[in-house]
């Protein structure tokens, strides 16, 4: 079952809308569920790290091709259009291994017992930050205290930085964002930046890696938005594996990832990604605690 059809099938029980996929290149098809031991084809998934699934697959395929080559297996790669979709796919064993956002991993772990084995490093660090941005002349100096009544766009509810973390931050201070702001949600991170730059909204959520990437690529002028709030450090994206995957294979994958050097990463990983550190479920404890506080885990 393709990821899109899977997400539609479980729409009633996941946080948000369905996930999308695109077929990729000239690769071997999986031919059904992979064997529990020594699969000859691994099914990889990746969340919406770039504006389109085509962009994401093009940027991340060299990494997954390297990993499959090191393991001596064929592979297929699918990208989703939302963070909930990749969690659903992993939880329902439609992919064997996924590159996913922190909250997406927590959802998959909660739904099925999927396990994190590595956290990616970006510019040498395994952490990043949620941010809130406004236009360059925004009067907001101390978000959220001086932002009440302003229009604010949040990302989809399965986004760590775009929804979970800022929402948790607000509720811990007794603020309901849906009434405190002129509230909207569901936008992609790049769309949030553009909406602020075009003055369609007063404020929007994002994460520092995305904003920096948009500026670096020319998609966003450096002075088009300004950061008015930054979260504490958050664990970077997780590499998660489905329950039941051969433990020896999982161990081999983790070994390959954590031993990856920055020089190797530069050859086949997107710019700024420099390797991995080992991870366990506890690596994402702060994210899980926020989700529990917001009653987002069953």
C-alpha cells in the first residue's frame, strides 16, 4: 500500500491529513512486505524536509542509496507531504526505516513501538531550535507577552517546532493560542516564512534550520523576517526503525550511521548534515513529555 493510501485509510485516527508519496527512479520494487530476517529490499521513508516530495527525494536519495549499498540490499524511497504520514507509515510497517521529525518519531513509537537508533547532526550538532518569526519591523519584543491579538500561523499538529513546542510553551504559561492570537494552523514551514515576509500574517512558527536554508538558497531574503522567539535546544531528526526488523540488521545500520564522518557525509548528505549520534527512545523524552502534556498520545 502506498503511503498516501495508508494515511487516507487511517485519517480518522491520526492527527492530521494524509501523507503523499512519489515513486523514485529506477529502483527495485519491494514486492510486498519485507521478510523479518535478512530482507533483500529495504523500504525507506522520509518526512517533508523540503517544500515538495520531489525536492526531498532528490536531496535525500544519495544518502539512502549509500546506506542500501553498504548493507548490500535494494531499496525503495518514499517521501511524505506531512509529518504525521511518516509516523503512520512506520507504525503500520509500510516502511522499514524512516528519517523523521522528533514528534513524528514519538507518534510512531507510541503507536507501534518503533525505535530510534540515531539522531542526525546538523553543522556538527544533534540539536536545533523552534522559532517564531515576524516581519523586520514587528513591534513584538517579548513574545508572547506583547503579541496578544496578533495573527499567528502555526504548522501542522505533527510538527515538532511548528506546533508542538510553541504550543506547549504557551500552555505552560496558561495561554490558549487558539484564543490568544488570531490563530491558524496547518501551513508548511516555508509557507509560514513567506506569509510573514508578505505580511499576510503578523507571526508564524518555523525552525532555525529551515529559515537558514531558505536564506542560503535565496528563497528568503535575510531581512524578510526576524526571529522574535527561540526555544531551548531540541533533539534533531530521528532515524527510526519499525518493530520486528532483524536486530542484527538494525545494529549494522546504527553502526554505519554513527561511524559516518563529516567528510563522508559531505559526499552524499544534504548540505550542513554532518553525521549521526546514537539515539534511544529516551533521547526524545522532552518531546514525548510535551506531547503527553498536550494529550496528543493515546
